[in-house]
C-alpha cells in the first residue's frame, strides 16, 4: 500500500508538471491579429506604435490602384501596392499641342517605375506612417523616341519621386483631420466630394512634396 501511494503521488506530480508546461507553451505562442479598417469615430491620438510586422496585413487589405491627378490636363500617376509593400506604377502626360517635324500627333511623357514601402509606425486607427525604401524607373529621364507620329519622352515617377516619408490613410478617416495639402489634390481632382465628412477610400500622401493619391474604396 505504501508503494502504491508513492506511485500515485509521482504520477500526480508528473501530470501537474505537464499541465503547467502546456499552459506556458500556449501563452508564449499566442499571436495578436491586426484589425481591419475602422468605419466610424474620430482618430485616436496616441504615441506612434511600431508595427513593422503588421505591414503585410495592412497592405494586404488594399484592393485596387492609387491615382494621383489634378483633374486638369491629361496626366496622372497610378500606383499598385502589393501585400508585401512592394509597388509598381505608371505615369503619363499627354500634350497633343506639343508637335513638330516627325511627331504631328503630339508628345507623351511616360514613366514606368517600381519600389517598396515599409511601415514605420501606426499613428492612430486611421493612419500609418510609411518610409519609401527604394524606387527605380525604366529608362533615362528626357530620353526621346518616336512612334506613329508621336514623340515619347521618358519622365519621372511624379507624386512618388523626391518623397521619403508617406502617410497611408484608411477609409473612414475624418476629412476635418486630413492635411490641406492632401485635400487640395483629392478634392481638386474630383475624387473626394467637398461635402464629404469621412474619407470613402484609401489615401496615400507624400508628406514632403504635399502630393496626394486617391486609392480604392
């Protein structure tokens, strides 16, 4: 009976040890998911929280292109961001009046480019701060070629070039809290109605150049 009691105690201690280890393993392997875009309420002011690991999650929620345009003139820059933060883009500017010998159909300035954004921090529930990690373009600026009566000139990634820090705006962002530099572009192009109180689409803002893209809804 004494041996049986000792065996029972050993088994009880073994079960308790295994149970405690299992609880600890589950606790340390837990993950916190990143929530989707909020749909109402003002931004929550707080110190920036580093969220580099959430970059694939926030970029992965974007489904469509960003467009930078003025609403005046035949030019625009489009940008497509992949879930990993890499992007491709295209800029074109058509001037039918810029003609000459060999190009009676006008001039078109074009630029194809690519690069990569990385999340620096989440500013609040509607904003992420991004850094432009790299940017490359096809061709040499100002190089010219001729085809079908049109002169093609290699341009630059207008709206992205000369930028370093960008802000990503989520749908639902209160318009009153957006910078004037961003609003001047998206309202001027007609993407955002001047009576809107919240942003109905994703936004991208080149902070230093004060240039704003309207994204997908």
